[in-house]
C-alpha cells in the first residue's frame, strides 16, 4: 500500500508539473520554451521513470527499481524533448554581377577639304575613299557608336554660302559611309560654315586648316 501510494503521489506531482509546462516561455533571450530545455526534460523524464520503477518494484527492491527507472526516464525525457526543428537551409550565394561591357570608343577623324573635295565642290575625290573606308570599318565593328559629321569652311565668301557648302560636304561624307554599310540613322550631319575656325583665316595655310570635315562620336 505504501509502495502504490508513493507511486501515485509521484505520478500526481509529475502531472501537475507538466501541466504547468503548457505556459509558454516569455523570456525573449531564450530560443526555446523553458520546459523544452534539456535539463528540465531530463528531470521530468527521471520523475516519470522513477515513479514507474518505484510503483512496479517489490518491497525489497523498490529503491533499486526507482533508481533504474529514474536513469531510463531521464534519458527518455531528454530524447523526447530534444529540439526537432529542421536545420536552417543555407542561403545560396548570390551570383556576382556581370562585368559591364566596355564602352566602345571612336577616335575623332578630321578630313581636310583640300584632299577630300575639289575647290568649291561637295563631290568627294577618289583619294578620300581610303580614309573613309577605315571609318566605315570602325563603325561596322562598333554598332553602338553614333557619330556627328560636321562640315567647316574658311572665311572666304559669304556666311550663308559657306554654311551651305559645309553642310553639303558633310552630307557627302555621310552618303559615302552609308554606301559602305553604315546605317544612316547612326549619323548626324551639320554645317558650321566659317563659325568654328581652328586657325587664322589671314593665311593660305590657316584657311586650308579651316576647310575640313570632322567625324566624332555623339
């Protein structure tokens, strides 16, 4: 009767203790509820095992049965209360950003009108083909490049006439490049006439430098 009563009391105490475990842990510093901590689970398992061993053992071996049950119950309690949350899945390493494509460059080209055009003419001379073919080849190999073709004159003649001549010469250069496979939409022409000299207009050498067509990237 003593043995049964003691086992019943131990079991009742355990039920009360486990019922209190239903209250969640409010400690923000703990990742798990207090009743799922290994120490608490081990004690609870020990109480279960000890009470069962004590209750089922004979009068002569009740202490040995309680001790054996306690050890087994502690191991069982720790196992049952062990954290079974899945292991965190490692986030995949982000792929490195691809290297930006190098920006194509276009070296400005200056065509002297004394070599490219006859006097007072917007018709290209045959000698201009060699240099313009190189320009066309560069533009075909770099389809992202867009260019401005600007015509310039010296100060001989009226401003209006020089502006028109410079525009026609710039258009002639564009038309040749189109004939060599460069898209017309990639080129813009403008005639500046005598507005932007690069040398003096007081000498033949200076005026020759001012009569030019420049090709540069937009």
